[in-house]
């Protein structure tokens, strides 16, 4: 392990970032299909379900530009943290953030219309 860790970002901080008039981060959602159906994130995401990594791994480098920050998210922030750690091991040049508390925190702190599950 290289000692690099994703930066943490709270749901309200991410909401503010998405509302600002600057380059939005690339949102990467690692949840499974059924989770996105129940509680989709209310902004465009790159959906990379961890259980199907063999399908998206070959093109991953092309989907993650170095010049754009990446915010990873999942249900509670644990799977996305592990994915963020792995991502930084592969590409030290990326700026990687992890949504603390995941979509659950987003629902509780930012947008109650996003279903909790």
C-alpha cells in the first residue's frame, strides 16, 4: 500500500461543490443495480458496480480523466472507501474523494427525497 487515502467529503460539502460554477467532480457510484433503482444519486454518476468489475475494469483508465476530481460513493461509505484506496494504488495521479456516510448520509443531511434503505 502506498499510504495514499481518499479525502473525505461530507454530504453537505459535496452538495455545495455540485452547486458551484466550476468543474464538477466525476461521481462514481459503486453500488449494485438494485441499490441504484431504490435510491439513485440525484446527479449523473459513472456506475461501476463492484460485483461486475470484470465488465468495466478494462476501460476504467479511459473513464477517469486525471484532470477531474473523482468522488466515490456507495450506501454507507465503506465500499467506496475501499474502492478509493484501490483506485489510488492504481493511479496516484487521481484526486479521489469518498462521500462520508454514502447515499445514506446524503438522504439524512441533504435530500430527504432520496429513499433510505
